[in-house]
C-alpha cells in the first residue's frame, strides 16, 4: 500500500465556467508544482479534453484519471472516474446521447474549448454542458459497472447541485463508497443528518476552475498501485481502504 496525494475534481477550459488558462498542459504542470500524485479531469458532462490531458501527462510524475462531473436529471453533481480513456470516451458518447441540445451562448456561459495534447484549441463544443442530463442518480451504479468506472456524489455540503440539497440524503441503493465534501468542517453536521454518510470514505477535492485553485498535498488515498485501476479500486473499497 502507498499513500498518494490526490485532487480528483478539476475543470478544464472545456467547462464553460472553467478558465481558458485551464488547458491540459497547464493543469498537469500546476499539479506537478503542487506535488500532487493523482489528479482527475472532470468537466461538466464531458470527457472530451481527457485524451489531451492524458497525452500532456504521459511519461510525467502526475497520474491523470479520465473523468466527468455528471449533472443528473435531479440536478445532482456526481464525479465519475474511469479505468481507461476508452471507457471514459464511451461514457462520454453515452452521456451526449442523453443530454438535450441547448446551444451554448459563449457571451453568457463562456467558451467550451476542446484541446489537443499541445494545448491547441481544436474544436468548440456547442451544446451547453452545464445543463442537467436525462440520467438519474439511481442509474449510476449500473452505469459505472457497465463502463468500468467509479462514482461519488460531489460537494455534498453545498446547497446547490448536491445530493443532500436535492434528495435530503444519499440513497443507499446508489451504492456509493465515497462522497466528496468541499469543506470538511461541515462533516459532523452532515453525518448527523444521514445514516449513509458515516459509512462512506470522505474525499475533499478542489473543484478548481482556475489554475491557482488546484489542490496541494493535503488529502491522501491508500492505493495498492499508482495507476488508474489502483485508484479506482481504492475508491470502490471506500473506508475499507484506509
Ligand atoms: Zn459541481
Ligand atoms: Zn465541479
């Protein structure tokens, strides 16, 4: 077992709310400066900058896990991480097929830029990515099995786009082993409201939309190996991996 410093919730310039400086190479280089071992790229409802960031990180010290921050039909944000780029891109296509088309107005929401491994902008995604998909949180356990992924509810302490705000608790049927809390000091309050939360491994990520918000060596996971599969296995085990 080894301890790895993680930040598993980051947005790139493909998220409309993500800063244009959040390019694949800038994110990887900032993670390196911050001495993180593992990061995940989790843009809203898309994995389309994952090929570029995996290319940017190849051969370097930072492990990048391909992922997505899915917005469910209940308007709950759920971080989904995948064992391989191929699995992430299959999930990406599936989510795109279950997302209603609403043209992105760049003047209001910002640009949704797709990059290559050298940070060149190679395309712009025109369907507004921050809208809710048609996927229910109750489907996620089955989807993660199908696409070889792991999911955890994002920022459960927030009053918007969180499972606690939308449903009042985490449904046990979702089978989550982890949950993300943006401000760990809120945890006792949340645990008092829920029978599920005390059983989960609590993660804290930066949810960075700007380079300077990317996390530092503050939060650790215990993994058997520093690979995407090793991290996913640790997340599936939840509290048992500690
Ligand atoms: Zn979110
Ligand atoms: Zn986010």
